[in-house]
C-alpha cells in the first residue's frame, strides 16, 4: 500500500476503519494546511520501508465524524491502528523518530 499523496474528500466510517486488517496509519489534515504540507516528506519517508502499512489520508474539518471519533483537534494528527485498535497517536509530529520506533515495534 504505502504512502497516499492525496486526501480523501469522502471520509470512511469509523466502523470501516476499525474493521481493517493489519496495520493502518490514518492521517487527519487538510490540503491547504501548511503544517500538513510540511509533514508530507517525513510521512512518505516513514512509510517507504513499510509497504504493508495501509495509509489513509482523511481531509478533516469541523463536524467531521471520523476525526471527532479520534478526538482530532490539531493537524496533522496521525493514528496508528492494528486490527482497528489504536497503538499510537501523534499530533503535529516534527520528527519521524517516535513514528519509526512505533512502526518497528508494530512490525515485530
């Protein structure tokens, strides 16, 4: 699967996300957000060695149910799930260090 460059304008339902097998990184943000734009190279590099990790990029906004179900308040917010269970969460990550470590643990 690997890195997804564009935000999905139609967000999936929470039960769809929870039912996904394996590892999933859900990224909440907006295409016009400069902080989200700046994080893209880091996220792409992070996912490059993990082609088995599903990347779902959701365009978030006020009143969007998926973002609210994950208590998203700032962008980008990254949520790592295994079999629908949250195993990691990062708000406005500045470095990939924690994310790399989390993916390494999840792959083990």
